[in-house]
C-alpha cells in the first residue's frame, strides 16, 4: 500500500475551509487505496517510512516545511513541494529573472539595488512605469511585503523598510484590475482556474485592515478549467515549466485582451468550496500524482 504523509503545522487548523480541504485529500487517498497520515514537525524523522510527502504549510526556506521537503527529496520520495520549486518561488527576484530569460509574458519589472538607490533612479522608474508603482521584497507570501507607492517620499520610505529584508527589490508597473486570475497547475496540466477578486476599495486580493493586524480577502470565483481562456492557460503552463513539475498557483492579470504573469507560487491555497468548486477531481489528481 502506498503511504503518503501530509506535513502540516498547527496554524493549518484555524481556517475551517482549509481543514475541510485537508480532509478531502485524505478521503481521496483512502478511496484510491492509499494510506494518508498527517505529519507535524516532531514527526520529520518518520519521513523515510513513507512513499510520498505532501506539504500543506508555509514553504519558505527558513521554515520547517522546507526541511521536510529536502529530507523527503533526499530519500527519493515523490514530494510536493520539491526543494527546487520552493527556492525559486520563494525568491521573486530569481523568478522574475527566469521569466525574463525565457520570455514569459509578465508585468514590466525592474530590479532595485540597495547600493544604486538614488533620486534619479526613482524619477526614471516613475517616467517609465507611471505613478503609482508596486514595490516587492523578494520573499513575499499572502500579499505581505508588497506595497504601492505614488511619490518619491513614499517610495523611499517603503524601499528603506524592504531593504532591511533584502539587498535587491522588484519594482513593477501598477496594473489596476478588479481581480487577478489564479491558475492551479499540477505536473504541466491545469488543475483549476479562478478569479481572485479585490476587496472593495483595495488593489490586491489580500489587504491589511486599516489600523488592525488582520487581513481582509476578496471573494474567490471559480470557473471550470475547460471554460477558462485557452491563452490564459497556455501562459500559466509556460511559466510553470521553467520552475518544475509540481503543484503551483499562477497569478496573472488580463490586459488588452492578453495576459501577463504576476508570479508563480508553490504550495497554492486550496480551500473547500473555493478552488475546488467547479473541478472537484483536484484532490484525486494530486493524490494520484503523489502515488506515482
């Protein structure tokens, strides 16, 4: 019997829809005749006893989930997410340079170096991209370390904060939209497609509440994958091929009848009643991939 371990952290058991999705993965595995056990950080030493590892926790290289991924990969297990995918998706600067190298349609982006940060460079960026622009630190997740700036003073303030996290920042053209496309991809196939709507009055899917530490998230509007635009899916698949063959969530914007990639995320969100609403076979597909 194929034995699959699902690495989770305690915080995964806060959002009810995520708990339900984890249960759906387990149900799908059992229906296919596989063993599916949840694994926590204290259980990492048990990884060699399994045939595959499925990570459903934050996969930053500084987090325990990355240790689990690397351990499973070194033992030859089928693993989602694999260490290479985590490294590329965690570092947006590296990822954007790959988009550039392989000519992936993407949001216009320039890189800002701490040593070369000066008044004229800011003016040149505003001249090329207009106002406002979006600043990103390389290591971002859940819309954090992503801010919009519209003048030199705010540009300097945000850049100074982000430079504490990295020596290089990404600056992108601001492309306002009511939603971002999200295309879930597994092993070079489209798994699901949805629209991540912007909350009212906000410019990104996840935004901090004014004066509060909590976030507000926009609605998720799922489509059946076969009904999604062919060009959208084609670009999403191209973006994933330069990273690997695992499970990814590609964010894209629609512009002038075409699409540009915002970024590719490993360990994409899968919530019960959201990403799975139109294509309920996604759980079985992920399990089948893990089982090889």
